[in-house]
C-alpha cells in the first residue's frame, strides 16, 4: 500500500470502527493487535498521577482496551496527515458509557500522534503513539480497573479449571 492522504484517512476510519467494535471484551481485544507493530511504543502524556512518559508496549496498550461493560466511543473530529513522515495526528472525543448501569459521562477531549510504518506485506502499522487526554474522572478509572480485573480473574479461573 502506498501511503497517501486519502489512504491514511480510510485506514484510520477503519481502525476507529474496529476499536469501537472490539474494545472492552477480553475475547475481542486481540482483533486489534493487527494495527500495531510488535515493538509499538505507546507514550501517554496525561493520565493518572502515577503515569510517566516511559514508553509502554503493544501488550500494555491492548490490555488498556480490556474493560467489559465500560464502553469508550472514540469520535474523530479531524486528521492531520504528514505523508512524507508517515505521521497522522487525530483530535477526537471520548465518550464513556457503562452498559450495565446505563450511566454516561461528559465527553473527554483527546489527541494522538500516530507514527506509521509499512510492514513486510506493505500494510500500514502503528509503530509509535504519543497520546494526550483531558482529565478522566476517578469513577471511570476505578470502574475500568474493576472490569479489567474481573475479566482477567474469570479468564484465569477458566484456564485453571481446564475450561475452553
């Protein structure tokens, strides 16, 4: 694939649709792995006070997508595409909703700088992400951690019991 402005926009539209469909559940999050290089660097500049700008791995990013029942809808507002450097900047809105309770929260603004590469098959992959968000309410963070932990414990118990 040749990296073009139009191609990048379509690729990211598909990416955001896949994130919307596959984030949350432990069973579907692995479908998002295809978008990232194995050596992805994910750098978050805002977040919990304990966060640092130390690059995180692809696995860490994928684990951040695990939070069953808590849905984060990412709504891109605009894209800036640097064809020469293969960088796409996206300004977007995040809307959180809790399916079990029906609760929603006010939208949060976010921005990501995606550094892309072509893999051996000439498919686009994200190699680095620089990520910023507005403040995420503590209630959402707690629910996020709770849901992820519940999913991981359930998965571990299934594994221990020898269940498929």
